[in-house]
């Protein structure tokens, strides 16, 4: 028999490491409950179609495709849309582990520890701000210095639509924006996007992140270039969330190039960065169409924290 | 403090020139010194490594930024920002084969291809629906096709002289390569005050 070690991408937590995780979880759960969020504990396996292609799937005995939990948000959306249908607003939190493929549809899986919150049935910028401020205060509660970078997938979609971009071109543009790859973005725009406001606005997406007054200037510049009502609304939404989050004491920076997120995000999207971690330590966004998949179309916004990254940094 | 991953080899000199012009000057000459970490004033330092290792160092945060060819960025599949195209280190990743040998004919078996770039090669053939038997080599890739180990090669072509002298011709171009500035995603946000002025000078 091979020596029995945990599979790559998984780990045993013993003694002090286990204690640290539980202490951090307790701190976070305390913060979530103070803000009126209640815990839900969804099952570790689900019907596979609740998750995307990143889930680790298997057939059960009846031939039904099932999956290990790959994403808490989708499960919380399922619960909110079924047993808690019509109850608004809902403030729910969770903690536990997810299992995902490292690359979609192939390769090894890894397990990650998460905790997070979902605010269901609230559509306004105050709801965005509540989630942003709670994410910021979660880092603070763990004694971690970090930054939150706010963008919008809704704004990117509006620009891609206004530019008449095909799905393939939109994916290429999204990738270039996500990599801050201005040279490639310029080449793509010059070759495939007609000159005009939409093109100028897309080029503005690779701008570096801006804090405070500079963020407002950036948003004003983008508003002047907004090629459609949809794009303008998405920008105003960022501004409103920014202002409301500030009044709740959360410092944010605006990065219109923050366009990456789970497939179901429809509006604001954000990532959390912390000194000492080379990757984002959490993130979230608005997903106004996900609950509709489970039969109860309602807006929602939420975030999750990557505890594997945060626990070693927490004091 | 910014840590900069500086590649060994042909990209080092032009990369150092760009950093020097941007005001980041190494305290010792990296080509001369045997040190692996070289300070550059109080606010920066260089780590010197193989260009193929640059993406990994930067992705994992051991360096905040670095210089390497776009071929290495894509081959490593590292999750990085690539905000500046330096324009130097220009070459092409090409499919090449011995003169007169067809790589499009029905061989009755998979096309055998030798390369140092297995990921980029398999992606390219996959998109074209061509089944390939990829042989991952670490050097002298041309020899594989010349000696009959494989039918063709995928390799970087700068002037084309090595190919020519060995009786190989370019069949297709896979990627235009130049040196890129690569930046860690978290560093970009957390050290934006240090990084932005530098990016503007390098850009």
C-alpha cells in the first residue's frame, strides 16, 4: 500500500492549525451574526446542474449526475429560491469547504475552506454597499490589512453589446481587460471594433485602479463615454455603491478592469486583496438571475472569503 | 520594496536598459555578479532566473513583477497581468518541418511533433483538429525533425538561420512573441503607489 497522505490539493489540519481555523471562523461568524446574518449548512453533495463545469461529478446508482459542493452561493440561491421563496430580504451566511477542479472539465481537484454571506431580495446600491462593507469589516475583524477592488461585469457586458462584439470577441476583450493587457486590447479594438464611444470606453477598462477622488474622476470620464443607457446605469451603480459603502466606513478602490467573476455575476463585482497573499483572498458580486434558475427570480448580492489564504495571515 | 524577476539570457540586457531608464539601477552588474538577488537602491531588488521560471515566481508572489516572453506566459498558463509589451525579444513560435516533407498529408497515424512548448503546441493542433504525438524536449529541438525522431517541430524562430542550415522550413506561424512585463495580481493592487509610476516609465 502507498503511504497514506492527503491527496494533492487537500490537507489535514491538526492542533494549532485546526485551532486557528476555528478561531477565525468564530470571529467571522460573530461578525456576520452581529449584522443580522443567519447560518445555513447546505449538504456536501448536490444535483450536478446546481454547479458549473468546475464541479467534481460522479454518477449515483440510479445514473443521476451528482457533484461535490463546488460553490456555496449556488446552494444558498437554491435554498433561498425554494424553501425560503418570497421572503425578502434574506441575510444568510455559510462556512465550510468546497471541492473544485483546478481547470474546468479536466485535471485534479482541490479543496478550499470558505466563509461568506449572501443578501437575497435586495436590489439597490445600499445592498451592494452592505455586502462590500461587511467584506471589508471581515478582513478588519481578522486583523488583516487589505484592499477591495470594485468593478462591474454588468458594465463590461453593456460595452461589449454596444460595440456589437461577437461572443468570441467579447471573450478576447474580457481576457485582455482582465490581464490589464493594453497592447492586446488596443490591437483587438483597432482590428475589430468600430471607432466610437464604445471603443474608447473599452480602452478605458485597462486603466489602473483608482482610489477616492481619482476613482470619481475615472467614473466621470467613463460616464462621458457611455455608449448606451445600460452602460450608464452600470456606471451609476458603481458610483452609488461606492458612496454608500464609504458612508458605512469601507475604503474601496475602483478598477473597471475587475471583470472576472463567476459566470452568474450580473452587476458589481469585487475582489479582496491582502498583504501577504499573492492571490485574491475573497471576492463577490451581484447575481440577479441565479435564483431564477431555481424558480424564484430575485436579485441577490454576496461575497465569499478564502480561509486557506486568510487564516495564515490573521492575528 | 518591489522585487523584479529578471531573466537570464538574451532578454536580460534590453530588460535592464529599460529598468535603468525608468530609474531602477542594479547596485551590481547581474551578468558579472554571482549573486541571485541584487539590490537596486533602497526601493527595489532584482532576482535573476531562467525566463521560463519568471511566470511562476511572479504568479506566486516571490516577485512582484518580471520580464519574459509572451510564449513563456502562455506556456506556463500562469495567472498574471501583462500590462506592457516591451517590443524587444521579437521572434515567432513556428511549426517547421524538413524541406519537401508534407505535414498535412494523411499519414495514417498521428503527426509526431517535438517541442519545448507542449501546452501551446497541443492547443494549436487541437483547434485545428489534428491529432498529434507530442514529444517534449528540453533543447536542440531541430534535431528531432532532422534525425527522424519526429515529423516536425514547434519552436521559436528568430532569424530562421538555424532552420535553414538544417534543411527545415517554416510551415505555419503559431504565435508572435515579444518580451512582456508581467505583474502579480495582488501586488498590482496592493503596491499600486509604487508600481504605477514605474509602469508609466516602462510603458
